[in-house]
């Protein structure tokens, strides 16, 4: 199979991880009514997903390095399918929480496997372009999830959301079974896993900087996604399906930004370009805090700008990580994803608690944290020497 087709194939698998996390967020009030559950219990069905998704990054990384990309990807994704059946058949909120956790355990394999396969197949400029495709699809997931779930849930019921998801991903699993080759080579594999392999990315100056940046960006991104339905309801009184459509601008702009980011890195210094894109991404958070309450079109514009600069920066991060830490590639990717997804969980949990003080205050705080992280990243990129090399 051609390399470019393989990139799309494994990236689509990775897409369904974040897609599944946010798939029914517009239907949260309806789920609470159907299961007669508290708001905290319903929110837990969403927040538990990224927690297990993050933990499994550390598990899949060493497994993929040792046993190969194809085998672990097929096993993990099959586990995701089985958990989706359980979610579709859930008759209580407790069952839904359990199967959402199991969904995350299976779906987490896509993120690590896809980046590792891309690192195996490409080098140089072609690696950057392939990373752009991957980041495009992965970043598209959390935005398209609410659009899909809002439409299916409103017209066909909550359980049909999971049955539809099962049908689509089941077809994808059979395509993987038939056409996905093993891309691990002798030089990219590892015979024995050691705990220190997990710390390599954190003792590497560039690796640590990328982990910090990814963590901050994903925390802000998912805070925005989780709070957006409440913001839109409070300010503009939108319906669930209308709220779902408001995720479309940010999703499309992340797609555009990721594709462009995968290509423009061929013409600029990667580190300088990443710092610039991250700074502009921070600036769009400030714009959202200041202008989101002015009008719905201005809010949409702020979301679009945020998506553009987030998308531009994401492929730069994964390309730099693959370039700087070529050995134990899946393990390093797993650690990077672990911290991103942990903060993807922490951000919305903390943000939901402080929403009572106003969303503007929260996003002003995000700008301050973002700015401090940029200072740290700049120092890591351009001053001093690495403690260890990948």
C-alpha cells in the first residue's frame, strides 16, 4: 500500500480517539434526564475518558516499540469496538462510565501507533507533511464529535450515537486487518523496555519544551470545547444542534492550519516557527476572552483564529519530537501524549468549577499561563545543552 494512503489510514484511527470523547457533549442534559443521574455523574462520563486515554499512552508506547505497530493497533482498536458495544447497551450512568473508560483504553492506541508509523515511513520534509495530515485529522476529531453526536442524538436517540460509531469504526478495523503492514524495522524496534525510556523525552530540552507546550495548548483547547456549549447557551440561547454546528469553524480552521503547518515548516527554522505560532495561538485566547460576548459572528471569528494557529503549531511539535528523539519512538510519543491528555482532563475539570466566576476570567488566566510557558519554551529551545539525547 502506498505510504500516503497508510498515513491517512492510521491517522483516521487516531481521529476516533478524540472524536469519541466529545461525541455526545451537546446531549449531556438529555443523557442526565434519561438515566436520572446527577450533573456530576454525567460530566464524569466525559471527563473519565481522557484520564484513561492518557494513562494508556504510557502502556501502548513500550508495547508498540517491542511487539510492533500492526499487532498492538489491531488488538487495541478491537478492544475499543467491544467497549463501544457496551456503551451502546448501557442502561445506567454507572455502566456508561465503565464502558467510556474502556473505550478510552482501546481508542488510545491510535495516537501512539499513528505517529510511530509516520516516523517509520518518512524522513525530512516528507515527515513534516505527513505529520500535518495526522494532526489535521486528530484535531478535527473533538470538533466533529459534537456535530455528529448532536445530530444523531437529537433525531435518533442517545444510544444510536454509539451504534453508529460502532458501524463506522468496525469497517475501519477490517480495513486495517486486510491492508495495514508492519512498519517496525530492526533499528526502530527495542528488545527490552526500561523505565528510563519513559523519561528520555523529559530530560531532553527540546522534548520537555514540546511536552509543556502541548500540555498547555490541549488544556486550553479542551477547556474551550467543554465550556463552549454553556457559553453559547448563556450568551446566545442556542439549541443543541445549533451548538454542535458552532464547533465546525474551529474544526475546519484546525484542519487548514495543520495542513499548512505541515508544509511551511519546510521553509523556516522549526523552533522559531513553533514559538511564533504558539505566541499567536496565545493571542487568540486573549481575543476570545475580550470579544466573545460582543456578538455571535465575532465569537465565531475568535474560534476560527484559535483553530488556525493551534493547527499550525501541532505538526511542528510532532515533527520536532520525531527528529530529536528517533530511538524508542513510540515510547517518547506515548509520554508526550500522556501529558497532553492529562492536562486535557485537568483543564476542563478546573475550568468547569471556576466557570461560576465568568468565562472571561478563566481565559485571562489561560493567557497568563500560556505566556509563562512560552518564556520557558524559548529558553529550552535556544539556551543551554541537552541533558540526554534520544
